[in-house]
């Protein structure tokens, strides 16, 4: 709740926009109340009408971003709900990869984003999983999704910089006697690795984990 006293002159939308600029420019570790106030050109006390501390600021920033993302219509099939919710989560993280650094560093999450988690856990339970197994499946999906988003984001930043990648040089000059399977495709590795296979990988992961746990799946 806002503190008593003189009403704030800076809106929440302005605060969230400035906070995101700092995160995009300097990284989330550099986001501080004092630095945010300087970005906005106001006194730090003004911000305390809106946020309590840095953790509260990060939680609000995550929620503000999640609130702007359209929520998909979830299918009735439980396995389909898992897939659709995971794909929506992946799209949200891909849209702002910097948010992954915040989520994985402090284990923070906005309430709006919990809808995806709830849909995945609920879909797993609908497929016959116990609550414990449902959480395990969600964590498998989370690690897979976060890894894919981070690798692609960092690769994209490297490509945008125009710097040659050491990996490409190594793969293009592999010794076929030592690496008989990699050497023939070494010069195509960058092209093959850049393909977007998240959707196929997600479905394979979900079906494989459900099958391993002895539960049913359907191809939706």
C-alpha cells in the first residue's frame, strides 16, 4: 500500500518502464532503488510510495511483464494443456530473455506467471501423475525451457556483435579419424544447431516423462 504523506508524482507504469531499461542496459544486478530514482529524475523517497525494496521491485517488474502477455486458451486434454502452457511460457521468456536471469538467480516469480505453472501441474495430474510427479515433470520442463532460451539468447547476442565464433572454426576443421561422426557435418554444425526444435523437443520430453512414470498420453 502507498505510504502516507505527499502523493507520488511518478506512475507505476513509468517506474516499470525505467526498471526494464536499466535491466536491459546494465543487467538486473545493477537495478537499485537509488539508480532507478536517478533514471526517472526523482528522489528515492518518491519510489517508496510504490515499492518496498529491490526484491519487491523485481517481483512487480516480473508481474508487470507477465500481465502484458496474452494467455492462451488451454485445451481440455490434460497432455495438451501441459504443452500449450509450456509453449506460452517459452514464448514469454524468449520475448525478454533477461527475465530468465532474474528468475533463476533469486527464484522469484510473478503471480500472473503462476498460471502457466498451475496449468502444467494440473495437466500432469490429469494424466494420472501424483502431485509429486507433477512437480517433477514441471521442473523437467522448466530446466529444458530455460536452457533453450538462455543458449539461444546468448548465441543471438554473439551473432549480432559480428565476432567470429571459436566453435565454428573448431567444427569446420575436425579430424575425421578422431571424430568420424562429427567431422562430416562439422561445416554445417552452426546451421543445424540454429534450427528451432523447441516444440518437438518439448513434446518428446512430456511424452517420454509421462510414459516413464507409467501414465497415459495423447497426441494433441
